C-alpha cells in the first residue's frame, strides 16, 4: 500500500508539473498575440506619423510663402505631435510585453518582429474540444489527486489492522541462552487508527468533489471562450470587410493637395478613418486572444 501511495504521489506531481507547463504556455501564447498586435499598431502609427510630418512640412513651406496663416500651421503641427506621442506610447507598451515575454523565456531576450498572427483556421466543433478537454492538464491533476487520496485511505485502513511478525530471535544470558524462531502480534491503538481512516476517507471524498468541480469549471470556461472566439472573429471579419470597401485615404490626400478640401475637413476625415483602423486592429487582437485562451486549455 505504501508503494501504491508513492506511485500515486508521483503521478500527482507529474500532473502538477503539466498544470504549471500549461499556465506558462498559455501566458506565452497570449504574450505572443499581444506582441504581434503592438508590432502592427506601431507600424500603423509610424505611417500616420510619416504622413503627418509630410503635411506639416508642406504647410511650413506654405506659411513661409504667405499662403496660410499661423492657425492652420498650428493645426498640422499639433497633428504631427499627437501622432508622435501615440507612437511613443505604443512602443512603450510593446516594450512592456517584450519584458514579460523575456521573463517567460528564462530571462533570455526574444526578438519578435512578426506582424502576422498565426494562420487562423476554422474553429473545431465544440463537442470535439470538450472531448479533448477531458484529457487536459487540469482534469488529469484532479484525477491524480483522487487516486492519491484513495491510496492514502487504503494505507490508513491497512495500518489499522493487527501486524503479525515472524522472524528469528536470540537471547543470550549467562548459563541460559536461547535462539530460535519468533512470532509476534502488534495491535495498534484503535482510536488513532479510526481517526486516521476517517480523515483519509474525508480527504478522498473532498478530492472526488474537487474533480467534479474542475470538470464543470473547465467545461464552463470552454463554452465561454468558444462563444467569445466565434463572436469576436466574426466582428473582426465584418469590420475588415467594411473598412476595405470604404478606404479613401489616397483620395483625401489628393483632395488636400489639390486644394479641393479644407485642412480642417481633411483632419476630421483622416481622424475618423484612423479611429476605424485602430478599432480593426483592436478587434483582430481581441479575436486572437479569445482563440489563444482556447489553445491554453489544450496545452
């Protein structure tokens, strides 16, 4: 029984290791998604800053030529300053994620310049994911705890039984020596044995309840994450389609250069488009994080 308990404890330790492995891999998976997001965002903001700087330089020249007043010049200067500030903030947030990724990598720096998320495929059926989840790390750890508590209960019952001893014994006293086989019987304290068995039985019952709770929690989390992944992926897809059909940045710039629209109208239209682009990047990130949470359950 002690050997069986030791084997059960080893299995429980292995399950605990797999749980920790799953946690670290889940954090790394999510950090990878956020790194790709910030790489995409910084690329987007760099383009915005470049365009704002070009417009600012153009209006600086117009101001020197006396074609515009200081109010319009201040508008483009402010627009360029805001674009620069947004880029700096995004780079600082990306650096924070890089440090988190480095910590997960044992302190070794990781160079990650990817701007494309992992190839997205259709989500598998929810029933298939639930079947795979039944073999997941959390369920296996709970099952290992049940087996360990069961082995503890069996050992406690055995230790409460009388112990028979058979061996060879010698007693050597002056003029009276004896040696030969010996048989003994040890009767444990029944009160202590009953308490140990009762405690082990309670622990076994608690571990079985914990297993039921873990299975229910994992299935609920899977249902929630799956629904989020489906909804957010659909939202990102619709927003991407709508934005692709209504993109008019090149037309806006040509209209501004040709003097067909005022600077204020251009900045307002540009701000609206930039807000839509940022919303798209955020929607794609949220969809990828939802899929990442699903992956984390399966490591």
